C-alpha cells in the first residue's frame, strides 16, 4: 500500500525545513561539546565512522552541501573539489562557521521546495545513476546527519564528554509548567 504524502508537508513539524531546525539545534550542542576538545582529541582516530570526529563532521557538512546542490539542480563537483574538503586539517571553529553559513542556504533551499515528489536523477560516485525525488534527497540530508551525529557522540564519550539528550523531544517539544499542586 502506498501512503500519500499530500498535506503532510503542510502540517507543523512535518515540513523538512522545520525538521532541519531540529538538526541545527542538535548540531549547535554537538559543536559546543566538540569545541571543548583538544586538537588531539578532535583528530583522534577511532575504528568507526570516518575515523575521527573531525573527518566525520567534515563529511557530514560536505554531504549537506552536496544534497543542497542536488535539490537546487546544480552540478556537484568531485569530493576533493567541494568547499568543505579544506576543513580536513583545521580546528572545529572554522568548520562550525562555514557550516553556519551553509545552514542558512540549506534552510532557504528546503523552504523554497513546493513539490516533494519532483524527480531528481544524478550520477553516483560509483558510476551508477541514482533516481529519487526532492523529498528523498531532503530525507537523506536529514537522516544522514543524525546517523553521523550518533557516531560523533560515541567518539565524544570515549574522549570523556557526556554527550547525550539530543532527542527531538528534548530540543523541540514545548515544556509547560505542571498542572499538579
């Protein structure tokens, strides 16, 4: 059974631009934790993710840049020519500043999309053709960051940082005073 998506993007909380706001809130906390690391901890190698906090975050930001270009129908250059590749050897602050600039563009891109079923086709890195929709790319943009954020949080814990409580409900649900006594 195919479930229709008409109307879902019109309800509060279901629009990808709103969901992206959650990613930004979680990212801000994550980058705050990462900002407290030494350079050695930031570049420390782990046996998972992209092998370091720095490489995992650079990959995640670069992927967001790539998905935004695909959503706008722009050409995507090879990975080594993408703008976030330059942060592979810097500290976290230059990456965080560039990612904040990218976030404004990503918000604008997501807010401008009116047809989440519009087809998108592009060449994958392995040479195969990828066929999806604008909604598919938006979903990948959102879920991809969550996936890698979890890896960074595990790395942070191994560096002694108690990284936790980035759930959507913690960051986005309204908290009201208790009606009890």
